[in-house]
């Protein structure tokens, strides 16, 4: 089973980028331990071992032959490089900083956390490799039983097909959700002015089923506009006039959840994955580095803006500004071992974390569950442990670490096993779903199930529920509706992974609006 040169070259570019990150981090960690030392010196061994796990995971990704330029395991290894290599090196050289309101743990406990994270990463890599090999072997047995060829000569991602619902359906639902979010001029001006309440809700529509519908419907506007742009592009029609509405949907439809950066960024990345998986373009090193830099600048800038708005509300002092504080700010999003270790003494003393608190974290995003359940969840307990107060609730407990707090060391391996299987499932979804909204939802699934390194079960399930499940549900409903209610269906003929080009005899416009022939 082989892949095209474009796919192999693109994946190699991403893998070399990851190799460079972990090798540099390992070198800096070793240099600090040898030349400077100090209480963070023991970090060097888990960092070196983490680098080995990431490099081994890269080889597993290379051997998986999914036909994807960036599979879920590669995304996971990127987060693991940040959590297990970059974050400890920042602490070794610059410390964990004092710009945070939570209490850090000890370096000894932080070292234990790094080893726990290492065990989790290794479990995911081994699970993904084993499950992938077993799935491939099962597929071969099925083909032999049916008399088909054992392996296809070229692994491809099927082209997108139209239907089962037209872009108008998604746009209409998205606009309804947007009107419910911004029912009057005051809600729009409050949002644009950066009012901390106006960024998250309005004072007109009461909280309940209607607001939940608005939350799950608004992202459909972005999907519908993207579908319409692609449809017009394939037909050779102009698309430049759709650029502004698409950008507006990013700001108002996706940015109206309290400036949650991942919602906006991941929607754009998912769209890029959907189109890139089926294109003939290669991923090159310099543009990839530039894209990572732009993404990092966006997250840092949006986070700084949101923090500033909150500081105006609370009256707290603004954090320091500079290169070192900027590097230390990465620790919040990289599952800093100093932060996670801060919860260990309280958890050991009280025994508050149990399997039930882990289940409550999973149930937290479900509409209608009692608020007291959310206050008893592992997420709430973790915030109490690090803040020593139930006031702050903004810190995320990584899934694997909550598994450790709730189940002990077996919880780390159990979470690794589950997410290794979920990554395989997300790859299968991306390589099998052909409808545009379903392919987009599959990319969203891959982006979130690859984040257990730094994100908790609550956030992962919440984002899957709000941003991946609705388009999948609409596609499923559209597949069983009478044909007259649907858009035109397009049969799939498995010939090539690259979508057919627009008609050559027409002058067309690209997605950026530039004329092409």
C-alpha cells in the first residue's frame, strides 16, 4: 500500500519540523542540566525520553499510510512536543513565572508529572500503531474473503461530493443562530466594544434551549459559506464577494463565544485540512513555519486581549510584558508540570478525585444537567486545588492527568488507550466521509481528539458536541430525507484523490478571488 509523492513529501515536511523541535528542546534541556543545574535539572531525563517517544511516534505515522498529509497522531505529537519538551525547557531556563494566580507545585512533584505524561504519550503511540496494524490486517482478510485485491496500489482520500443538503440550509440555520445571538443593535455594539459580558451573551434571549440552539447553529454559517464558495469555484463563478461574509462569520459566528481562540482557529484549520487532503499541493517547510508563527501570534494576541478585558473587570494588576513573560505564558496552554503538580498534595490529602468526578467532567457539557454536578466534577475540583478557592474555574486539567487523579496510574494508561483508538477512528472518518460538511466535522474531530495532552475531557466533549456533531447530524438527516428536499447528489467514482479541475474553457476565480484560466 503506497501513497502519492505529494502526500509523502508533505508529511515528511511536518515530521521534520517536529523532529527539529524535539531535538532542539532536548539539547537545551541537557545543556541547562550540565551547565546551570538547579531544582529543574531533573527535568532533563523525562525530556530526553519524551523526545524519543515523539520520534518513535513519527515513524508510526510514516508507516500508517493513511493518505493524509497531517494525521491525528502527528497532531498529537505536536502537542506532546509542546507539553513534554518545550514547556519543561522553558521552566528550566526561565522558571515558571509569577504572572499566574494559581499556586505552583514542587519541582519533585513536577518531575513525577513529566514521567506520567511520558507514560501517557507512549501508550497512545503504541495503541495507535497496534490498532492500525490490526485494522489493516482485518481489511486484508475481508478483501481475500470477497475475492478483491488485497491492497489498493495507491491510498487516496476520496473527492468531495455535493449533497445531501445544499449550502442554503447551513447558511439559513447559521443566520437564525446568529440573530438569536445578536437580536438587537445593543448586543452588536457591546460585542464590538469588548464588553466582557457582551462577548459571551446578550441580555435579550434568556438562557435555555433557545440559546443552546444558537450555540450549535452559529458555526453552520461558516460551513455553509465555505460550501457555497467551493460550489461557485467549481462551477467557474466568481467568489470574491463571499470573502467578506466568510470573514464576518469567523468574527461574529465563531468569535461570539467569549473570544475562544480555538473555536475560530480550528474552524479555519479544519477547512484547510478538508481542501488540502484532496489537493495536489505540497506542504513546504517555510510556509509551514510561517503558519505556525501566525497561529501562535493569534493565540497570544487574542489571549492578551481577553486577559486585559478581564483585568478591567476584576481590577487585578496587568501581567508583565516582555520576551520571558511571553515564553512563560505558553506554560498555561502546554499543561505546565508546575501547575499540574500544584494539585497533587491537595488531591492526595482529601481523596476528592474519584471515578465519579471523572464521569461528571464528561457530562459537564451536556445541556440540562444539574449545576451542582458541574461543581463536583474533576474540572471544578482541579481549579479548587490549584487556586485554593472555588472562585476561579478557568484552568483546564488535561485528560490524562485527570485520569491519574481519579484512577491512579492505571487511569493514565486507560486514557492513552482510548485516545489512541479515537485517533485511528478520526483518521478513518477523514478518509471515508465525502460530503463537505461531514469531512469538515471529521477534521474538527481530529483536531480535538489529538489534544488530550493539554486539554480536558470537558473541553474536548464540549467542542465535539457543539462544532462536530451538528454538521454530522444534518448530513445524516439529509441522507434519509426525500430527494426533492435535497441538493443535487453526486455519485462517487473512486479514481483519484484530487478533485477535478474547474472547466478549462472558462475564466474562473480562485478562493482568494484571483482570476485564473
